C-alpha cells in the first residue's frame, strides 16, 4: 500500500483565499489588518522564516511591519518596542520571532504582548483559554494540523492520536486540540521507553521531535495518518522531516511530505489568527 499525500501547499492556498476575502471585507469597512514581526539579531534561519511571513502577509492584503533589532538590544528596549505595538491601532498581531538572544527572558517578552494581539497563541492567558476550550488564538502549527486533518476528512473522534514530542509550541497544544475533538491522546517524548509500542497503536501519528528521519515505517500502524512536523537536513543536505518518508508512506493511509506538508500551514494559520484579531478590533471600533 502507498498512502496518499496530504498536500499542505494546496490546502494552505485554499485557506489563504478565504483569508483574502476576509481582508477585503474588512478593508471595505476601513479596517486593514496589520501584522508586526520583531526580529532580533541575525540568525539566518529566523530571517528566512520572517521574510516568508512578510511575503505571505502582503499577499493576502494585510499591512506588514518588520522591526529589526540588533542582537545587543536590551530586554528593556525590546519590551518598550512590544509596548509601543500593543498601543498601535494599525497593528492587530504581534509576533516576536524566537529564539531570542540568551540575555533576554523569552517568557517575559511573551507575557508583555497584549493577549488580544498574541497571534502566535503563546501568551499564558491564551494557552489557558485553549486548554479549557475557550475561543482564543491557537498556536499556529497545531492549529494548521487540525485544519489538514479536517480538510482531508480524517476522523478524530474516538481515534488514538499519538504525539511524539512535548514542546510548548507544538506537542502539548496538539494533544489538547485533538482531545477537544474526542481523540484518545498519548504523549511520547525523549524519555519514553519502547517508543514503537506506542507509535504502532496510533490511528493518527504526529511527530515533532526535531530528529531527521527518526520515525520509520516500522513505527507506523498499517492505515495510520502520519503528520510530520520536522524540518531537518539529511546527510546530503536535503530538507527532510522527522519521519522517514520512503518507508512510512508504504504503511500509512495518508502522510504529509516535507517540504509541502505542515510548513505552509503554519504561516497560513498565523494569517488566520491576524484576521481574527482584526475582525474583533474592527467590530469594537465601529
Ligand atoms: N520560531 C520558530 N517557530 C516560531 C513560531 O511559530 N513563532 C515564533 N514567534 N517564533 C518561532
């Protein structure tokens, strides 16, 4: 058996078209959504991610503001920059690109972002709301994965979802969102013993551990849906996921490729969150 491909580029495009329509409707009311991105230092990977975010923001008709700060910026200066954006009515979403230099407390910076503009969904207030199922901004990668599952007609209710990885950004919120959709959720991580025992039980297997081709076909149950969040370079310098695509696709019923699976969805959901924020701000201002 060869599983079908879950095409994040095509699904992302479909959602971006919907977002574009939402942006047009807001502009007709005199409200243009705006996203501000703060980039600290000159981490090359971060710069590439931020450039892609900016390009996509402009493509859907939103205002994009990039604030570049040197790696030597003080915590106080960065917090002042966030505070200014919190009070800027033309900005609906604020994203501070992570990681930050070591001398800056990331948690402090995340907490300084107004929860109503926290389109990353990282603020503890928004994380808390997400866990108790209240309307809020959802962390973009797990939110994008839910969209991939829903738009490919993947049943979640009653299914066993196994998540490999427990980061605050992906693994932990992913489990909560699947639980809300009535999946039975198992978390695995670097200290899990006999990992394959768990992954082989998964109807839906989500892998976010940051290790190239770590999960192979032998870890996958026949007919499972496999979602690969990884973004690594293999021994030849080629982009690859945390899943060994060649062997896993022979066992899975559906699988995301890398690139072109989860990646395009993350930016898409950032735009969706920014639109949601702008809609709320616009309805309050009218
Ligand atoms: N660095 C890597 N991924 C992300 C993300 O989703 N948001 C932010 N702010 N920084 C990141």
